[in-house]
């Protein structure tokens, strides 16, 4: 097995030497090839110098990606994944709250055939009101909306098979949705309790405001997971319902008028419902048009990046043909690195 440990770093100078030691302690005796990819996310506290020093001592194991400014944890993770070469990628925080000693057990799960092993901080050591509680609510919400049932999306310590996470880009606070994305491409996912320690050095970079971002991201993820291929189903569906509402309101008004032809109060133009019917119609029509534009965008999205609308686990090959020929449409992200050929 080839393993890459990806660590985003923002102002964690004191933690870094401890972390590298802990990673060594956890992995040195395993029969695997491994590397560490540290991403310096514009630190201002000497983390970069600490990383340079550590890289000197760990020449063959350590890669340091230095970003030009602070981009945020998710982007730092994305940069790390882009520079990682392992077939298994483990994400880890630099603050020593996650424990590298949990990694070997996670790798066992990967060996058992899982594509994603999600760490779960069963006994979380963060402030309850601003971190643990909102995170619990967010976890419940994410698990309900995405249909991927995990207890702890926010825990960075997770292990992934490379091919389930390299086919998409990470935006905003999205790294917590990697398991949901992996699920949508058919990954086998499991969960494992991991240790969690209070922060000893450095400061936590996030507070309550993160929860709002997470909820907005969840909306995006749900949309992308369910409708990215067929946006017209969402917009067209909503538009049809609005137009139906408009029609029903109109019919009601006309029927009422016919039943009471002499009553001036029943005049169509006197009822606020007429205005409502017209509004519903306009909104419904707009929504359908929006859906058509979104359909164009969906096509641009997939076709400009040669992103197929499906993911292949493997191709079973007929003996008469040359094995290993890449079909024209195959994008590296859509298949396993080398499609396995079975006869
Ligand atoms: N981090 C980062 N860029 C940022 C903020 C944080 O790379 O802009 C890193 C940070 O160094 C740590 C990880 O992301 O390794 C998680 O940060 P933190 O511990 O503050 O978050 P929490 O564990 O409280 O969610
Ligand atoms: Mg932390």
C-alpha cells in the first residue's frame, strides 16, 4: 500500500515537531510506503520555518506545499490532495487534536475493502456550546439530507482510497462533504471511533459562524448530488407546481364569477387572487426558463471537463479484444486508476 498523509497547517509551529514524531511512531513499523504532505496555508507564526527544518530531517518522507496566502482549511486540503501520490490518502489536522496512532486501524479497514474510513470523535474535547453542540446539529442535518449516515463529518481524520476523492474540486467548507461525494460515486463507507485531545498549543481558528457556512454548503451539495445532471427536474418541477397553482386560482375565480354573475363583488378584477394567479404564473414560467439555462450549464460542466455522468468500478473485458485500451470518454477521475480487467 502507498499512503499519503495530508496535513493542512495554519499557525501550528509548536505542534508540528510533535505531530511528525507521532506520525513516525504510528507508521514506522508498518509494512507500507508512506509520505507526509504538509500544506502551509499562509502561516505567520514560524510554521513554515518549522516545516522546512522538519523536511530537512525527513527528506524521503516529507513534502511541503507552501501556499502564497491563507486560503482556509478546505483549500489547503485540496492543495495537499493534488500533491499527494499515495493510493490511500489520510487527512489529518496539524493541531495534535487528532491522534496519528489511529491511522493503522483505519488502514486495516481500507484493506478490508472500504473506500472511505471516517473518524468519529466519540469523546470530543472542544467547548460544548460553540463547537460540539452546533457540530452535532450539523451532523444530524448532513446525515439526513445526504443520506450518508455518519456521526462526525467535521472530524478531519479520515482515510480515503484515492480514486473516490480526486474527481471533484473542493470549495468553501466542503471538505466535510467528501464522504457524501464519495458515496455518490459509489464508495463503500465505514466509520470508526478515534481519539481526540484538547488543543495544547496554538489557537482554534473557527467558532460558531462556521455552522452557517456548513448549512449553506449542505444546500449546494444536496443540489449537486441530486440535480446536477438534470436541473430541469428541479426547476421545471417547481415551475410546473407554481403554474398549476396559478391555473387553479384562475379557475376558482372564473367559476365563482359564473355562479354569481350579478354580484359586483365577485368581479375578477376586484379579487387579490387574480394578482396572485398572475404572479404564480410568472414565477413558474421563470423557473422553467431557469431550468433550461441550468441544463445548458450542466452540459457545459460535464462536457468541458470530459466528466462523464457515471462512474465505473471496473470493466469486464472480452478476450478477443486488446485489454487495457482506454475508451475515448474515460476521464481519469471516472475510473479506478487502472481499470481492472477480468476475463
Ligand atoms: N487550518 C488551515 N487554514 C486555516 C485554518 C485552519 O490550514 O485557515 C488548519 C489548522 O492548522 C488545523 C486544521 O486546519 O490543522 C483545523 O483547524 P482548527 O483546529 O482550528 O479547527 P477545528 O479542529 O477547531 O475544527
Ligand atoms: Mg482542531
